[in-house]
């Protein structure tokens, strides 16, 4: 069972990776990538502000 710090760290990496993949898809002109990038950036900023 993961301790709280491990769960938080995993969440940060997931949020970071989602943004990274979305940026790559925008560069490769995949359909819907710009909207996904906005959503993932918003989720990452919300997590940074609230920690949830």
C-alpha cells in the first residue's frame, strides 16, 4: 500500500505526462489535441493551487 507522499508524487507525474503528451499531439496536429491540452493544463494548475 502506497503512503500519501507516494500517491501525491504519482499524481504529479501523471499530470505532467498528460500535458507533455497533449503538447506533442498539438505539434503533430492530432484532432482535438488543443482542447485536451487546455483541459490537462487546467487540471495541473488546479492541483498546484489546491493540492487535490
